[in-house]
């Protein structure tokens, strides 16, 4: 059996399998029914590991052990494997979420928080910066910034970026609105963003920005994040954001933004 390594690596990521598991599984799929020894030879997996790997695949619902001697294994139909893998993934995720949720207020979290507070005292202001690679990581950190806002949030983005960010930040905007945090959003508002803008105006002051193509966020005039590339020209995987904790520059940028803000047309609620 010849299976490309690229295909095997893709399966490993999709189904959360290790190398031996994915080799044994694909070997069994190519045979339908087979013994551990045969699968070991076909999949190039040490015989001493074959039974352990098959037991693991059986628990995950990828294979079924056939009754009789010698012991043989039957491949489960791939479509059914996908459904089983989805259910298992949800179960594992729910368990992990439950465990992490239970940490709130415990000694473990309190000790971690204390360690962080102690450590942050020794951090130089210039060290409070970082580069975020990939749009998912950029938005995750942006969400963390916005969540911590106490006074103000400034968000400048593109039309498409506005729709994506609103989907991520809406729950936080709702909370900030109740706390009285001022939220200003300036974006090149496209035709497709009408519904988003209508919803966003419930929580923020939204204005149209057509002359400047930029993406950045300022929180409480101290935390600044800016994206270094045009989101219309870069793949989400290669998007890059730079975060800096810099009251000096963030306050200055906020001041320049306010000058532009006054001249922007207001969006009707």
C-alpha cells in the first residue's frame, strides 16, 4: 500500500491520530478485514505496537474487532467514522471546558494569578509587546484586549473586517455597553455590512471611513494593536497583528484619531 505522507499528515490533523494510528487505519481501509500482523506489515508499523494501536482505534470507533481466531479487525465506513469522531471531539471538548470552568475561584487559579502579578512587576514596559500570526490568534488577542476595557475602545477596520470582528466581539460589546465604556468604530462600510452596522450601533458609535485604509484597535489609550497587511490581499493564515502596551504612543494615536473622527459622517441608528 502506497499512501502519500502529505495525505497521512492531513488525516492526523483532521482526526487527531498519531502516525502509527493513521498508518494502521489506512492499511485496514485498503484491506477491509485483516489481522494485526498483516496491518503491521502493510502500514510499516512495529508488530509490538500494532495491537496497542488497534485497541486505541477500536476505542475511538475507527475499527471493530471480529470474533473468532485468528483475531481480525474490520474497517468502519469512513462516513460513519467522521460522525463518531465529531461526537468524540465534542465530548472531550465539553469535558475540558467543564474542568477549566471549575478552576474559577480555586487555589490553583489563585496561585497562577499571584504568580502572574508577581512576574509582571519585573517586566519592562518595552517587553509588553508581541506579534500575533494568523487571523484567529489576532482576533483572540483583540478579544482579550477589548474584554479588559474600562474607559474606551477605538476600532478601525475594513468592511469585511467589521463583519468578522463584530461576530467575535459582540458579546464583549454588550458587556462594555452596560459598563458605560465608550466604543468608537470607523470602517469602510460596504453594501453587505448594512445589517452588521445596524446591530453594531446598539453598542457603539459607528462612522464611515473611506479615505484611510487601515486596521487597528486602541483600548483605554494604552493598549494598541495594528494589522500590518491589507486583509483583502492576505490569506487569514498569514495575517499578522502587532500588539504593544504603550500609553505614550496609544494616547497620541487616539488623539489623532479623534481629529479625524470629528469629520466623519455619522451612521444612522
